[in-house]
C-alpha cells in the first residue's frame, strides 16, 4: 500500500460537490454489500439498482469537482485529479459524507430505514438543485432527482410494510428508526462553506427543505405505525472528516486494489 | 411460510415499440404495489419497457396439457386458415 492520498484544494464549491458525491458513493458501497446476500431475489436486484444509481451520481459529481478544483489553483492548472483519484485516493479523514450513509447495513429494516431517511431529504434537495445557479450542478440534479424519487418510493413502501407488518417486523423497523434518527440532524447542517453556496444560489438552504422532509417522514411513519423519535442529541462530524469507526474498514476494502496496483484496469 | 406472505405474480411488459404487453416472467411480492416495484427492478433494467402489468399467478386459468391433442391437433390439417393463398396488392404496402 505505497500509494499516498491526494491533496484536494477544498473551495466551497469543491467541498459542496465532494459532500454530495461522498454521500452517494458511501451509500452506494453499503448497498452493494447486499449483492448476493439480500433476503429475496427481488431485493437482491433492487438494492444494487439503487447502488448503481448513486454510483452514477457520484461519478458525475467527482468529475465536476476535479475540474473545479483544478481551476481553483493559482495559476489554474490542468486537472490532476479525476473521479478515480477522488474516490480511491482519499482517506477517511478526507471523506465528507454524512455519517448516516456509512452506518453498517444491519438487518434489512436498518438498510431500508437508512435509505428512507436519506432519500426523504436527498429527493427534495435534488429537486431544488435543479434550479441551481450552477448549470452543471443543475444538470446533474435533473438526472439524480428521477432516481432519488424512486429510491424514496421504494424505501417508503418497504418501511410501511415492515412497520405495519408482523410484531417482529414492526419491532425491528422501530429499532432501526430509533437507532438512525440521531444521524438525521447532520443532513441539515450548513457551515460557512455551505452558506457561501447558499448565498450565491448554487445550493438550497437545507432549513428550507425541512418541512418537506417532516411531511414525508410523518406521513410514512403514520402509515407504518412507527413512532417518530424525539429530536435529541444529534451526531455530527462527517462533513469535516470526523467519521465513525465504520468508514475506515469500508474504504480499506473499496480502495485496496487501486492503491496496491495504481492504474490497474480490468 | 414466507412464500405465503409473498405470493407469486406474473409480469407483463409493453416494450417501446410493442403494441401489447408480453409475459416476461414472474416474481414474489407482498402485494400489488410491491410487485410493480419489483417488476420494474427485475425486468426493466435495460430500458425494456414503457408499461408494466402484474397479475396474481393464482388468477391465471391454464389449459390442461392432457387436453393438448383435443384442443390443438384439429387445426393441424387446416392450412387454408393461413393467409397465404392470395396475393397482396402492391399498393397495400407492408402489412
């Protein structure tokens, strides 16, 4: 493992793109862990389908982030980074994903609850980003929104059936929601870098998306007969690279091949 | 047990240029909504379809293979039923 990590000049736009790309890539990798292990064939295909959607979004965002990063240097330089470098040659402290995306899959209810809570914000966020002052980001959003709308519907329908299913499935769904709820606060954070993007009309203010998120969560929880946990203490840190112990091992598995054999193709 | 909770559904897809829904396979799902989603995920991954039908497999009434001779054998000698005994005028074009 002689390959060193790359340095990234994180302007607000680069950071904003990386945060969204890392969300998508990390969640895609988690979902791909179900491939060949899902409880039924139908979900064995459905979950990797979602993973592939997210992977595509991550690639588009990384590609754009690499271009923006190159232009941010003084003087501007030709892109040294690319999507592969950003995905495979950054360590966990350089990853900017929200902590909820790196949570382990747990049981099927955990995976579904994680997807639902993530998509309940990601979907309206992509819809808002279609109006971004940044045309490239707006174009990426237009594609991602169609996919995230399906991710939300798929996970919501499952959560309703798990919550309003058997005694056991209800208990597991409620336990999953309770465990993941303290990770929802971070998704609405906006630090100075994000605020700079909001002020220039590049990204939407997440506070403005809160009512949509609340409506989605409340209506699905009601149908699922699940109790919405109280908003107590919330986890934080993923956006600035302070991650849980779960991200490192995931990245090690994801990165070992390109780091061991740089430039390998197959 | 799990199979009773998730009954079998038959999936029909209408392709981009097809006029009719065609049977493409089957899947297990808890109800109609989940069956449609599963059908989308399992059978339209390569842009195959514009419309999906799902039908409970139990709703399908099938002919008995034992009756095969009685039902289908009599048509074997009625070649005049094939529309191959007349010329299509050229003005008709492609039929």
